[in-house]
C-alpha cells in the first residue's frame, strides 16, 4: 500500500463514503424488513371472534352420556371457505342443560377418548388421563379438559366455536 | 485441439490454482469417519434434487396435497422411487449428520481454531431437523397433521411469547391451509437457501483451517497424508456409493409409510412423530402438570445452548477420546439417553387396541336458519 492510499484511508472523504455505504445498506434493509416481517407474522396473530355454531338437535341428544358427536360448521381457513370438523363429548345433565367436553387434550392438543369401562378420558399421546369431570387424574396435562360454552335455542344445541 | 481448449479456459479461469487447492495433502491416518461430512453433503444434494422434482407434481393445499402424492405414487413413472429416495434420504441425513457430529467429538476436532466450524455445524443440525419437521406435514395424512398439531403446541409452551410463536408457526390458531402453505415455503425455499449458505460457510472454514486429523498426529503428520484429490475424494466416493446403494434398495423395497388423509376428528388415531423426534415425544411424558415446560422448552433449549458452547467449555489441548473422561462420559450418556428414549417411544403402548369404540353420532341435522355464517360452497361449474 502506498503512502497516498494510506492517507486516503483516514481522510474525511473516505469516512463519509463508508458511512454512506452503511446508511444505504441499513436503509434498504429496514424498508424491506419491516413490511416483510409484518407480512409473515401479523395475519397469524389476528384473533377471530368466536361465534356459537350448531352442534345438534336437542331432541336427538336427550339422555346422552359422554356421547361422541362430530359436527361441522362453515368457516374460513385462511383463504379457503371450508367445513371445519370438530369432535366433542356431550352429556345431558337434565332440564335442557348439556355439558360439552372438548376432546382437545390440555397437554399438546391430541384428541382424548372416553373410555366407558374406566369412566375416564384417555389421551393417546403422552398418557394423559382425565376423570368424568374432565379433571386431570394422571400424566402431563396441566389443566382440566375444556368445557365448551353452550346454549339451547329453538330446540337446537349450540357451542362456542373452537 | 484438446490443448487449445484447455488453454482457452486456463487463460480465463484459474484452473491451475484450483487444481493445486484440490491436491493439497491431508493429515495422515484419516479414516472412513472423515467421509461422514461428504456423505452428509451428498445427501443434502440428493434431497435437493429429488425434492425439486417432487415439487413438480406436489400441491401444497389441504384439498390437494394428499391426492397429489397419491398421484405421484400411483401414476407418475418412478414416482414411488423418487419419493422413496426423498423419504429415506431424510432419515439417512439425520443419522449421518449425527454420526458426523460424533466423529468430530471423538477426534476432538471442534477445539481451537475450529470453534466456528462447530457452531455452523450445530446450526446445520438444527436446519436438518427443521427440514424434517416441515416436510413431515406435506403429505397431509394423519401422522402429518397430528405431529404438526402437537409440534406447534410444543412451540406454544415457550414462556411469555409462546402463544405468539405457536400462531406464527401455524399462521393462525389452528393447523390448516395457511400452515401447509408456509411449511411448504419454509421446506422448499427458506431452508434450502439457509442450508446451502451454511454449508458454504462450513466448507470454507474446513478448507481454510485444514482438516484437523487425529489428536495423536505430530506436526509433520499434518500435511504428509494423501491428497484430497483424487485419493480422499475417491474414498468419499466409495462411502457415498455404499450409502446411495442402501437408499436405492430402501426406495425400491420399503414402501413409504402412508396413512389416511388428515382428519381432525378421527377417534381412533394415535399420533406419533417421525422416529428422530420420538425421544422428545417420550421425554414429554415425564413432566406432569406445571412441570410440562421442562420437557417442551427448558431441556431442549439448554441442550441446544450447551451444544453450541461445547468448544468453549472444554479444555484447550486435543487428546484421544479415551483420555477425556468427562467428554467420554457426557457423550456416552447423551447417546444412551437419546437411544433409550427413542426405543421407549417406539414401544410406547397405543390406545387404539384398548379403547372400546364409543357410540358415534354425526351432527344431527340443523335448521338452515342456524346462526352461522353461510358461504356458498358450490364449485363454480364452468363450461
Ligand atoms: C448438513 C450438515 C453437515 C454437512 C453437509 C457437513 C459437512 C462437512 C464436511 C464435508 C466436512 C469435512 C470432512 C469431514 O471432516 O467429515 C466437515 C467438517 C466438520 N464439521 Fe460438518 N457438516 C454438517 C454438520 C455438522 C455438524 C452438525 C457439526 C457439529 C455440531 C459439524 C462440525 C464439523 C467440524 C468441527 C468439522 C471440522 C472437522 C475437522 O477439521 O476435522 N458439522 N463437515
Ligand atoms: S397431548 Fe394428551 S397427554 Fe400429551
């Protein structure tokens, strides 16, 4: 490296060029990074309002004891209009009241099954066990099975969308 | 004529110095385990090639993914073979990368000045597992769906930001069309770019620092072994050929496990992850209630952090493994626990056989005035 270049290394002009270079790089990166992150992340964080959806006709569910009911409701999955499928256990507690247990294990979201002989809900994944009240008996699940909010209107049983 | 052509290129490309580079002698006593890195690289390229072709037919939407794979399997010539190679190649990659890591530990190759090579290596390991996780969803069958449901929920158990992490991963509150699209993008665009960037860095470091050879090597041993080209490359080639033959046999003989199409309500399905995540599946069973986060977050995170720190936590001098009691103990115990957890995971009882089928009810017919949003589902039947 010759003397001339050495001088230029520390000249104010050289440091201005360097600073500008970093500025240009930083500017382009920020202007593109912020929208890109928002694009990828923000739609995922939106909370959808939960509506009541039809579970079934009350007359047909009368006397149910931990009866597994699969139901569908129309909803949107991203850009797809779809029939979402859900599965729950329905128990008729009399006087037109129903308890609806979500089958989604409170541990890591596998679907529990009602085992009539043991009167327990068993999870097929990591051995979670819940009693007839949906409370944890055994295994990793940190909390009870969710009871879905229900309402009865005009002979139809509705549950809160999940 | 031939000389003319060679000259033409020599004047334009630094062929000579490339050749010099390739012929550089390696340390003495290098054995077959030093081919594991090259084997991993080969598998990565094989995955890229087979994957690029699978993508010609694959359709990343819940309505079509499963059928597009059925089409690949049943109607596209060589479909089963290409898919088999990609499927078994993925498992082989995990195994080979893991063995490569073990060889680096056994020969104490991660120590100064190769700490950065190790760091980039750990990142590569994580990316390889990321490929496995995102690729597992793509067939959109039962195991795909449920493994992702569980995997995303694991991410949601991260303290404080967990809920957001889970949603960002899924692209929303549940596994669906948005999840499949982003897993496909990550699997086929993001991770390949990242992995080849990291591999480039890894190899640059390996080449710049030279192979570490064996701890017992004397300084003279370091550059008096066989040359990289053609001798080492030939040995790499033999190892790769053996590996490739095994994969071809697997792809031809062992069908890729395929299940029913994903069903979020299936009563009888026992979710299990891919075999190389079974250790985690099993580990999760041991942490109950509020301790859950230890299995899902604390232990994996600490393990990964420790893995990154390995070169900085160990002493400076290089020794054969039998003279490093601490390293030997930790390594053996880690391998032992991974293997035992995996075996326990494989043998973990399924509910399927025990549960009595409960009476099932499909949704009872609902009045059309139901308070749900009504969309028009009819397909536009154009003419
Ligand atoms: C896709 C994954 C990977 C690829 C393609 C890859 C490739 C390679 C190759 C070709 C070499 C030189 C040949 C050899 O020593 O085997 C190498 C060396 C090395 N790799 Fe990897 N590697 C990968 C993952 C890893 C991982 C997971 C680690 C450790 C955490 C790691 C740590 C190292 C180290 C420290 C060296 C230098 C070894 C020495 O100089 O003796 N690599 N890698
Ligand atoms: S998901 Fe039910 S026990 Fe883990």
